[in-house]
C-alpha cells in the first residue's frame, strides 16, 4: 500500500500558475519581435534595474571582472570545469561517424555535425549559478559549436565576476548581461545587435522555461526544464538528518521546487518530517526552502521496494537520491528520471556543481522521454547515401519502383525507373505505371 503522509499542491493549482506564466511570456516575446533592442532594454530596466551602454561585454570588461574573482574561487572553477570537460569528452568520443556497405556498391553513413550557433542561458538573478556555465557553455564547446552565445542576468545590479569568469573559461564567444524572457527571446528571435541562434539551452525560472517552450520550433532547445525537483528514495540504512538535508538542499532553489521522499520505513518518514522542521529553524535559505516544502513537499510511505520503484518511475523526478540496501537494483530497474545519485556518499549538490555530469535535467515528468543536457544534444546526426555501381543502382531501383507504386507515388517510381533503364538495361522495370510503359514501347 502507498500512503501519503504529506501531499503537495494539486495539479489544478499548478496548472493555474502555468497559465498565468504563459500569457506573460507570449506578450513579452511578441514585444521583443516587434521592437527588438528597445523592448529588451525596457525589460532589463523594469525587471533588473539594469541599463548599461551595451549589454554585450567587451574583452576588457571580461578581463576586469575576472580580475575581481579571488584566486581560490578561480581554482575551484577550473577544477569543476575540468571534471565536466573530461566527462563530456568521453561522451563525445562515444559518438562516432559511421559508413557501411549494406549491399555491394551501396554505401550508407552518418556524420555528427555540431549545431552552428547556441544560446546558453546562465541563471543568476537570485543565486549566481556559476556551475550552469560549465554545463551549457563548456559542453557546447566540447561538441565543437562554432558560435556560443551566453546570457546571464546582473547580480545586485552588475555582472557577477565569478559567473562571467566561468562563462569565459567555458568557451563563450559572446557574453551578454541579460536575464529572463528578454535574454532567451533576444537570442532566439534576434535584435538589431544580437544575431539569432539556432538552439537555446540552460535552466531558468518558470518564465525562462516557458519562453523556451514557446520558442521551440523556431529554434531547437535542450529540453523542457521547469523548477528544480528532487526525490529521496531511502530505507532503514540511512537516518533522518541525511534525508532531510538532501530534501531541503534542493528545495532552496525556489519557491516552487518539488521535494519528495519515498520510503518503506514509516519510522524514518516521521523522523524526517520532524528533522525538516528542525532544520528550517536554522537554515539561512529557509524562507525559500520552507515555502517549497510547505507547498510542494511530499512524504510517501510504501510497503515494498517494488512499490517504491513504481512511485519513483511515475513521478520521474529530475534528481533522484537513492540510499538503500539495494542501490544498484534501483539503477538497473528505474527507467524514468533525470539523474541518479546512488548511495549515501553521493549527493545532488555534487552533480549540480562539480562532479562532472550535467545538471541541466528533465523536469515535469519529461524524464519519461528524454535524458538531460549532454554533449550529444549539441550534435546533429545526418545520414548520407552513395550508390557506386550500375548493378547496385538497378538492384535498389527495381524494388524501389514497385514499393513506390504500392503507395501510389508515380513520380517517386519514375525516379527509380530512370536509373534502372539507364544503369540496369531494363526497358521498363516491373511495376511501372501504364503511361510509362506505353511511352517506353
């Protein structure tokens, strides 16, 4: 039996919030398309109280900002980027171009070609998300994207030096200090001073996520990324302090960040609820984490591990922290999630900041059909064909003609027929339409 000791806001309430965001985003994107730079500047002034002479940073601006970053912070940024780079390079190496001869004289292949321009949104209005630069900009660089544009909002009225350093070291070619809808809208739609990109990536608040959703099709996107989600799957092998810490550690992202615990121990569930209350009394970010836990937190008690797995796959959470006596069983059997963090020594913060896997992950059940951002998202796999001999052209052409006629595509059939006549010596191949047979005779 599955029991909810605590439930979150209903789906209907969440849908109302989403509808309000949709309207604001739609109007804002139309304004950016109509008025370009003027609209972008007005939005920046309104929401960020920021209106510099130019939103794009010059190399001198970048150098001056990096000079403000303490040496230890720079060293940590370089360390984190090296971990991300190593994993991204290994992923890239796994994606090879192929070419095979499927029949004598018939060559098929594919090439992995980088997206030619990418816009990376790096959040930073409330918290300076240094790590997001590694995940988007650096990964795009490893993929070989020739034009990488990055935008990040001002932090307390000015560019955040650490964020700008991470973006620059990650390999961005253009850096703009812009946030919110105006940033992703300008990158996708283009303005008088910003050339549009082919793809948008990166996490953001509800307005940024909705802007990406509405722009999808006009540009590519990495995935539909909503508010941060975390799930803890735990049993008797861990304690309430660790579970509560892992839940609140992600709930502090925003006021609508779901945090869910699934356990087969009612004792652990009740102790964790009490520990969350205790931690919220002392956590510096409790004003945010407490609201998220109140409105979006869930505590679910199951009878069996199989029920825990069923609940976890149904929720398909972005981050799933597994701390049980059978962590590898969950790794083997779970199918819907963003990323797994296995064992008590592992934690989501490692994945968010430094360990090397990407932290831009699917939310709102998108883990049912996609994984997170990785180097492969920046690559397009394009196929090609070569027919090298007359015999191959005829051998492929004859069944092609018949199959085209099976579907009623006369013009398609004649594309095959002309090759059979020219390269195979057949007057008219079997299956050609009457009008073509009569013309040949």
